[in-house]
């Protein structure tokens, strides 16, 4: 996973966890740390924290993360090599 994509994941996770469990939840704090620092251990810490959650809560969080990442048009377009901002033709 690229550094930029990792950051996008952690930002989406941070928002999802904050929405569901609150911004002061340990998982939200780990996600914010991952978004701010290029630390591979953040992935391990996130996995450990997710494993502690009830299945339904974990699924709801990951559903929100997926939705946020799948609908982030700016991030998606930024990953396409031939996509450049252009002025309108007319």
C-alpha cells in the first residue's frame, strides 16, 4: 500500500470510528496516529483494536471506511495516471 493510500485509509478509519465510537476511543486515536505518521506498526495496532470490537461494530466501522474510500472522487482521480485537472472546453 502506498503512503498516500495508507493515509487515506487511516483518515477514513478515524472518521468512521469517531462517528460510531467517539473521537476519544483508542481505535480513533490509533487511526489518527496512522494518518499523521508513516508508521507500519499502526496497521498492527489497528488490527489489534478492531479484533477487540464486537463483530457488528467492526463491520459497521469497516463499511463506513469502504464507503468513504470508494466515494472519495479526489483520491480516486489522483490515482489515475492519465487524469489531470483541465479547464472546461467551452
